C-alpha cells in the first residue's frame, strides 16, 4: 500500500441525534486514554467490582450478577439466550419491530423451538395478547424488547413480568434503548435477565453489553458450566453452552473471585463503561431519566410546532427515540446528507417498511442536551425550507423553549 495517501483520520465534532451510537461524554473519552494495565492487576480488579456495583444500580436490581461483556448489545442478548435456551426448549418472542426480529433470530440459532407473534409497526402489545400467546405456547423463556428503537415504541412490562413470575417462566428483556434514559425496574417488574449497550443512554462508545440476571438464570448457567480444556482438563459437560466467547458460565467465573482467565478484557472499554456508569450515578439515575424525558419532549413539541407528525401509538412513545413522518416531497437521503454536510448533525432513517416514511430521532446519553435539541430544531427548519417543504416557520424554537421554561 502506498502510505503517502493514507492519512490519520480527522473527525470533526458531530452532533448525533440518532438512536445510537451517541456522542461520548468527554470524561468517558478522557478515561479511555488511561494507560493499559493487566487485567488481574489489583487496580483493575477494583474497577471491575465497582463496575458490577454500579451496573446493579442502573438496572435497579439486587441481583449479584450484573456486569459488562465484551461485544455490542446483541452479544448480551446472545449470551443470555444461549445460556437459558437448549435445543428443543420452547421460547416465545413477541415482535413489534426490527429488534424483536433480532431476538427471534438469535433464539432460533440456539435450536430452541421459537414461537413468535407480530403486531403492526407503531404499536405495542396489550398484556391480554401476550398472556394469550404465552398460555398457548407454554414457553420456558419469553424474550422481548422494552424500547423498540426501530419504531420509537416502549412496551409496558410490569404485568408481563408478574405473570411470567407466577407461571415460572423466564423473562429476558432487551433494555438497550431504555436503561439510564427511562425507568427500568428489573426486580420490581419481575424481570429475570436484561441487557443494555454501552453506546446508548450511558454515552460510552459501542463495544460492551451490560447484563444482569437473577438466581433462576444462574442455576441454569451453573448446570451448564464448562471451562476451557486448557484451564481445566476435567471440565466436561454435555449441556455446555454452544458459544465459547459468550459462555456465561466462564464469564461469571471471570467476574467472580475465581477470576477465571477466559478472555483478554477490553481494558479501555472497561474504563469507558466504569466512567459512564459513574457519571450516570453522579448525575443521579432519576435525574438522568428526567433529562431524557425533558429533552425528548422539547424536541417533539418543536417538531410538532413545525408541522411534523410523530409516528405510532402516542401513549407508548419512547422518551429516548421517536419516529417522525418525513414531510411530503422531501428526499430523505439527500436531506440527511445535507444535515451532515452543513450542520454536522446526524439523524437516522427508518428501517424496513418505514425506510422512506420516517426519520428516527434520538436524544440519548450525552446527546440528550438542550443545546443539541435547539440546534437540531433550527437546522431541520432551515433545511426543510431550503427543500421547499410546507412547514410552520418560527414556531419550533419557541415551542421547545416553552417546554424548558416549565
Ligand atoms: C433495541 C435494540 N436492541 C438491540 C440492538 C443491537 O445492539 P448492537 O448494535 O449494539 O449490537 C439495538 C441497536 O441499535 C437496539 O436499539
């Protein structure tokens, strides 16, 4: 390769108002610059212990097991599903968007017998529908998305959790788009296993999935325990988890006083997650949640005042990500590209059938700031005018400010 043409990348400051990744908090970036130390160094081990303690707090759980695993959020989903599902086990996955399909896809690869249901995009499930499907399919595991970032919808979980608890069914929840940005009461809602990602409301880069699970799931993992032959030649288990990398029996041994030497820890990512959790708890989980709601409300009111319409069932919108119909006559790709070129602001396109109909706009983590909301509203208004859309002008900024004044 001719190296004279290969330059060190220079990325200018970006405002990311997508469902993630989001802007990384400057203190998280600073933490990532710390020198690498060995993964069994005393200092590193205390960072691990503190990370577990802080993870419990943001999942609102007393579970012992609460720790990050290397990989993006789907690694956490895959780890929990491949730990709890064995070939032939019955699972039920209710789908209301792209990430429900992802859960079903991952569950099927465990060779479980997976029952799915689907409802129209923009809706969430009623408890009655979920109960009917559960009663008919009699699953060992129900796995569902809390915040469906592809549609901007938030699934109520409390009644489902209580019912699964009563029936002895394991409930696993993808809380990737919600933890830290809206209430997620793992224990109170009866959730057995949950996952979030480092790159959403925690404002760290993508690369770590944070998970928590209770004793019910731990007992399945323990029964399937199998260590690498190179570490323990006597470790044999016919029920071993099919993935080695995402084997929670070995990962929990790494995150226990055993400190099993499973993988080489992603040191800088652990620094990032530790600092991201610390910042969230320093702000206060409640305050972080309120900030997400406030900024999303201001953004929504501003876009509504401009004449844009939100997609989907208004009573169950996510407070972190919302979909808005693209105004008539606007070329979505050209618009988003100009937003990046002229303002360095990113918003996201819709997925699948929603691709040409909606924009997915997020205000998560460090991106969830008043300054970002106001800049985005002004940028969208000016570019919609530039492309000749028929919108209400001069109203968005005032509508958003009204929300902030309240
Ligand atoms: C709700 C939800 N679940 C799962 C994922 C998958 O996460 P990752 O891309 O970090 O693997 C995403 C990513 O956007 C998501 O929004």
